[in-house]
């Protein structure tokens, strides 16, 4: 393993003139800002086009050499945002050999697994899903393969844009929401006020209200900020609702919607850093914030696998603030701890 740095959601090598991470951080802290340096930035996807074989694709903290090894100019604004990381650099051939051995030993038992052939092409699909430390967020041992709400949301967005959903009557939009997103809504209304269109309905369950909230935010962010979608739910408190409805009911809703609840507990000193780091996952609709307080955050995971993969990528930051995670979804609760690798507790 080799010492590196995690900063602003990128990994880079410590320049050779610094003996370790602490000496580098001290130099950045005492220097005028921004601190400029030339360093090798480590990438999970090196953007190598290929018709048959995936090349240049890996998962942190294992990175490939031979693609973008030339130094890049990097400017650092704050030394407190630097986190120590350990990485391993491998050639493509070394990476392929390690990956093949890992897949052979680890992947049997997953319903998505297909036996490898002697051809390198049979490794395609594994490069971006399983890290060489054995972490895989895509493993599924039970049928059916879990539904992904993010796919449903993006599909709904396509139809919203293509068929001008903002122009159709409230009853018709309600039917589309029910059919495409499995929502249970009733008594839809549509009115206009102060230049805004306000569509509202009554949700039958807590989950229906939350999903409608996600859809509302998606529509107002991506398509039309003046079109407001609202749902009324006369239920109990959200946190209580998750417990009172019971494990079986909760899992049934997660399965129906393709959603999971992701809870993060961490040292409260890292609240701002964690929020900033996870913003990329939120902006790309992998996570949707529910209730957030310093040291304890709860999200809907719209794509559970990608959300867990995103956490694995952020291991240096998560370790620094002693983060633990709980994913409550279609197949029950899973606990994760963050040490040198992300592993299931």
C-alpha cells in the first residue's frame, strides 16, 4: 500500500518531497492559499475506449497505473479537508489477475454471477462493481433482484418531458403517478397561485407521501421550479412510522418502491464535511435527505448499490469521523462499519 490523500472527493498521491501525510498537511496548513501543487490524481475510470474489453476501470483504493500517470495541477483551499488514505497501484494485467481470483472465490452464490471463461472479456461488469478488498454493493443472494427507484424516477422524468405532464389535468397526472411509481394517492387537485401550478393529493401511507416528496423535488429541480407537487399525509411521525409499521411491512414497501433507508452515525465535528462530500450523491439522485442532525443523518437511498458504492469511495473521510451505517431495505437491515475497508457488521 502507498500513502495518498483524499481531498474534495478525489484521491491523489503525496508528492515525493513529503515523507508522509502529516508533513504534507503541515506544509499546506502553513502555506498561502490556495496551495498549488503538481500531483498524480487517481481515477476509478480512466476513460479508455474499448470495443471488447474494459480497460482503465477500477475501484478505490486500488488504482491503475499506465493511463494518467502524468502530474496534474491541483489547488487546495483548506488543510482541514485533507484526509489520509492508503492506496495500491497496479498495472492492468496485475489488476485483472487479482480481480479474476476474487470473482472466482467471492461471486458464486450471487444470482447475477456467471462463471468466468478464459477470456479477459468475461471480467467485464466486475471492474466497476467489486473492489479488490472484497467489497461489492451489487451482490444479491435472494430473488428477485431489487428494484431501483432512481431508474423509475428517471423514466418518469422522460415521460414528463416528452408528454408535457405539466399541462394535463390533475386526475390524469394522478393516474400516471400511480401507474409508473406505484403510488397510492386520492383526491387530486390542481390550482394556480402567484404564477405557480400547485398539484396536490392525499397520500394513504407514509411511504406514498415520501415518494411524492421525492418526485416533487425532482420535477421542480429538473423541469419546472414553478410546478409544485404536494401530498398530504395524516399519519404519525416519520421516525415512529418506520418502527410501528413493522419489519415485514417496511420491507414490502421498500420492495415495491425500490427504496432503502440509509442511516449514518458519525462524530458531529464532521457534519459539514460529510454534507459537502455526499452532495454529489444527492445531486445525482442516489440519496434523498430525510431528517438530518449533527452526528445522525437519514436518507432515502434511491439506488442502494450506488449509494453504498459512493460510501466505499469516501472511506478516508468516513473513517476520520468514525462513521457507521445502517441500510434498511428490501432484504432487511444491514450494518456497515468503516475500518481499512468497508465491511458488513
